[in-house]
C-alpha cells in the first residue's frame, strides 16, 4: 500500500507551527477597542487626536490643517484624551489586566 503524501498548503503550515505561535488576541482586542473609542469621539476631537498622535503633527501644524486656532486644538485634544481615559477606566478589570500581561510578556 502506498504511503500518503505529507500534508501541504497553508493549513498544513498552521498545523506544523502548533502551540509555539504567539497569541496576539489581546493586542488585537486592545487595538479594536481603541479604534472603537476613537470612532465614538466627535469628529473634530477625533481629527485632532489622529493628526497629533498618529500623524505626529505639532499643535500648530494641526491647527493649520484644521483651519482653527492653537487654543482650539489644545482644548479638543484635552477633552478627547479625557473622554478616552474615562472610557478606558470603564472597561472590565479583567480586560485591562489581560492586555497589560500581554504587553509585559513582550
């Protein structure tokens, strides 16, 4: 009787890796949570945070892009960050601890 060919394809590669593959579930959940929290912000607050912290623009550059004053950028950023902190504080304790444990393992 002929021997069966070894498994091939993407599924076989996944099976060969087995339990040694790192679990990024908590990281994906944390990113998803952040994106949902950002989406819940008012559009101008969200735009300020994205330009300041994701696009790494200065407060003055952000004000120029949005066509508003420097003070408006500062107040939108402060309010948006406060709201994100509130939202993060309301998460279940187990969710925060799991995300922190994953980051500590890296």
